[in-house]
């Protein structure tokens, strides 16, 4: 009998302990779920210029298209292709926004399959009559004419030399019968050009949106020329580049980036107002200027003929010594 009572007491105590533990587990303060690390997450360092042409990056980040593909984007603002391309080749960047003239110049000195040779990863922006994005600006009171641009005392700002800005300026002048061999070019970032024009440090700014239409609206500046359109009704301008080596080692990252980029492209095409607001949040555009800035056209595939046209012109102007195989520069997502 005593043994039975002892057993009954042990079982009762055990049940009480179990009950207390269960109650504590049930009534403890709920904790927020901890997100699980995504083993396949990708970190991409992207060199870019804080201008309208990089709209797809801004939209892709804002709309979380890159995030949905498991990509974390680290934006690194830079001056232009002259600094972005070397950073790609040293591995300091994964992808870089660069003008196609700089890509052609780089590949003209390399074997087509060289690890450091460049590929256009996704599409290109285009200058067209309905998509104006480049212009030559002077002060409103300036008497400078196109023929004056070759004077030694006329200082012209470009973001970098031997790039598409430099080439299109020279093509424009030659089309106007002006000798382009005596240009006085100064390099500076696009955001610095109008302040330099105000100070008198430069006389002409070869600038892009979002700095053109807002500047003209102030009345302080006048448009000397839309130099791109006066040369060609369609010009391939810039793309997102990577090296052959990076593309071979990161095919999955390239595919994910391309998919996110395609979603951003579709959004921009069908949501103009909201896309402009997103662009404004990443650039120095005042809200009242968002509706007037020029937005470049974008094609998800680069047209080889557009690159060949530029390559021929680069050879004529001495930018390159031989033309590369431009078709080898194109990556098909």
C-alpha cells in the first residue's frame, strides 16, 4: 500500500511539473520570427553616374525587383566610363554603367575572348528625337556660336575625354564644317558643370539630363545645340557592362540581374509619372522639374549596327587603331 502511495505521489508531481512547463511555453511573450539567411543571396557592386540614364537601377531598387531576385545592390557613384571600366577590370566592380564608345575603345586593344574584355550585359540607352538627353549649354548672355568652339579661350566641359561625349561633339563640329582638332576640353562631373559655368570656369557644358531642361527653365542658360541628334537620328549611348571573366564566373548573377532589369524596363514604359518620381529620389531633380526632364530610350538588346557606326567613326577620329568585333561585345540574357 505504501509503495502504491509513493508511486502515486511521484506521478502526481511529474504531472504538475509537466503542466507548469507547458503553461510557461504556451504563455511566454511571443518573439518576432527571425528571417533565415538566403544562402543564394548575391551582392553586386555597381558603378554608375547619378543621372537620368541610370533610371533602371533606381526603379529596380525602389520596386524591389533586384531584391526579389536575391540581389543586394551596392551603388558606387562615379564620374564616367574612364574610371568605371578600369574598376571592372580590376574586380573592384561587378557591373558598371558605361558609354559604348569607352567599351569599344577598351575591346579594340584586347582579344575578343580575353578575360578583361567587356560585354554589354543588358541593352543600351539611345538618343532619339523624341528622347533627347544630351545638349551643349552656355549662359544666356553668352555670344558664343558653334564656330567659336575651337577658339583657344573657349573652355568646353565634358565628363571624360575619348568617350561618347567627346566623339559626338567632334562629329557634330565636323558636320558643321568646324575643325575639331583644336578643342579646349576640361573634364568634370555632370553635376559640377552648371556651377562651373556660373563661375566662368568654363564657357560651354556638354551635359545630360537631369541638368538640361531644369537649367533652361531658369532662364540663365541657353541651348547651343542638341549635338547628338544633329549628327544621327539614333545613337546608342550607354550600357551596363561586365568583363568576360566575371560573366563566365557568375552566370546566375547575370541572369538574375537581367531579369530584374527587364522588370524595371517594363515599369518605366508603363508608369511614366511614378518612374520620374523614383528617378527624382535618386538624383538632384527638384519635384517641379520631374515632368520636363528628357528620358532616354532604352532597348533591352543592343543593336550591332549602332555599335559599328560608332566604331567606324572612332577609327576616323583616331580614338582607336583598329575596330573590334562589336558582335562579340553583346551578351544575350
